[in-house]
C-alpha cells in the first residue's frame, strides 16, 4: 500500500486531510495550508515520494507540525521543508506575505523515535492529538483506513515496504495489550478505539519530560561573509544528531520576532556566534540562558576584541576559519549537551 495520491485532489500530503495545495512551479515546491498541520512549503521531491525514507519522513513531519501548534494562527514564518543538505543554500524568499524558515529532510528525520518506549509514547501523543478529548474514539475500517493512520505510527520502511502493514498491526496490538487504547463498539469491518486513562497518563508524562525538540538553534549575524560559518554550524549540529535551525533576521530589520523566541524555547541548546556583535544575537543568547538552555558562544578570532566585556568571561570558541569552527564546535556540543544516538 502506498501513500495516498494528493497532487491534484487537494489533500495534505502529510496527514491526508483536505487542504489548500498550491503548485509553485517556479519554485519546484508546493505551498500547503492544512487545518491540522498548519501552513508549510514542501519541496517537490518530497511530495512526489521520490525519496527513500518516505514513511519515516512523513511520520516525522506529522509529529513536527503538531509540536508547532501554539504558534499556528499568528505565524508569519512558515517551515520550508527541503531536501537540501545543511551547508547548501536554499531559496528563502518572501512569499505569500510569509517568510520561510528552512527545515531539511535530514534534520527532520532526527525526530524519528530512537527506541521502542519513545516510539510508543510519540504514537500515543499523535493519537491524543487526533481524538482531542477524553472519551472520543478513532475508528479504523478494515482494509481501508489503515494507510491514513500510518503517519501517526512511525513505521520504518528500512525493513521493506511490504512489512509496513505488519508493523502497523503489531503496534496496534501492543497498544491494546498494554491497555493504552481499548476497543469501543467495534464491529467486524470497523474497529473503534478510545484512549484509556493509562494512555492519557502516558501522553501527559511524556510531554512533561520532552518539552524540547532535539533542536539546536543558531543565533548569528546573517551577513554574506558569514554564510560559510552558518553552514558549518548547521552541518555540525546535524552531525551531532540535532535539528539545526536558524532564522535570518535581515528581512525583519533585525527585529526579534516571536517565532524566534518560540524556537529558542523548544530547542535543546543554542549556538550563538557573536561575530559582528549584533544586538539581536546578544538578546537571543541571554534569553536562552535565562531559560536555562546551554548556550555555546563562538566568535571569529579577528572580531573577539569587540566582544562585550561581560561575555568575554564566558568560555568562547574563538575560531580562525570554518574548519577550525567545525572541529571545535563538534567537541563542545559533545561535551555540553552530548551527541544524540540516532536510529
Ligand atoms: Zn495536514
């Protein structure tokens, strides 16, 4: 069984709900407005399913969009999902009165659960989002509805596309067996489930313990001369198992927009490159420190003399060139937040 076709029937390529889908031929991308996932731009390659990790990726997208919810209605910056590796330049232009922030496929895949207990918890979070309230049910009509639930279940195509249905059935059996979901008014052709008290408690516990995404936010000066450093940082953050994210403020006249604070709040750590000594970067680093997030300070050697006195006391990576920055940043991330194991 394959992902549902959507291209011209106006369905969200991630969750399958009805959505407004605009074909942006000039950008090789789709601009999607889905009531459940929010607004986002998706690179054509991903939409056409022409990538090897489509089930994993679709699950990661599904989960990622639902962690975005509180910023939904007012957001001016929407994720642009690309298959461009960090270190390459994406086309982040202003579009439909929104700004785009680049999130790469490789980076999103870091969200895929690393062990069975995370996987079960994340599936339950998805199911909780789906049924929304205590007592509500979700129903699966036999041999018909299963594929629409696949994105909720973190199925892994690395075991072969033919195993997807088996994985799904087994996971459903496990959830039932552990009393996280219970059948409710099922009949022969249609299963109805509701989440049990244990199920809701698991969701609550997981959400309390995992308030962050495995994300490393970069605050820096977005001048052209800093591009190589920006890419170097993104590359290392990803190599360490985290999702790199930076939001270029040039278009906003260097104003701190709410989206940036939101992204810092849900990051594991922040890399703050002080080169250029922009007020915004100092502000973002201070904001992150105030939240108790690890902040890794960096500064290009020739500009360190201009660093604000208070911050000169901090242990800072004073780098000569991008190669130097990469090597030392990698060691620093490993020493402070640790390298994440990825599946
Ligand atoms: Zn959707």
